[in-house]
C-alpha cells in the first residue's frame, strides 16, 4: 500500500470515535423534546377588566383587536362613547388627561396605569405633556 492510502485509512479510523461521540452528544438527528406543561417564572396580573352585559352581542362579525395609539403633545381625542365597543387600555409612555361627560375636572393617567371604558357615557383624552402619550387599547371595533 502506498503511504497516502495508509494515511487516509488511519485518519478515517481515528475520526470514527470522534464522530460517534459527536452523534451521541445529540448533534445527529434527535427526537424533538416534549414541550413544557407547567408554568415556570410566569406572573400575570389583571390590570383592567369589564363585565360584559348578558345581552352583549358578539355575533356581529367582530374581532378582538389590540392597537397602539399615540397622541402627540397638545393632541386631543374628542368626546366619544364606547356604548357598543368596550375597551381596556394601558399607558406605555407619557401622561393622558381623561375627561368624562358631566365632570368638571379631568383625571390624569400616567405610564404604567390602565383604565377601562364602556357604556353610553362620553369621554375624551388629551395629552397636555411635552412628549407623545402612547397607550395600548384592546377593544371590539
């Protein structure tokens, strides 16, 4: 045998144990791991909730949506109601002033706070701050 053939065979024989070890360590085709069935390190807390009326009609082809709403400094979301469109919201950034129909003073809602709106009562939101106010709203449009 030639010297090169001997070297190729020697290299192949020496590589075999490494290849077997690599495959045994899980680098070859392995079975998928089962998905976890227990919660670990998860904490959820309710921030806002609305009780839906017993006659609430969800069969109108609606979709539950979540949207990010930004109100620029000095911006106003004018008076409107959520009579047939309940919503819960969470302020991510900035400060909102909420005005409720029939109330003289507005209520401040700051980043990290949530609020819920439903029913025929009107409300408006204003950003009196110097930075955009950003909130997440979940509702049924």
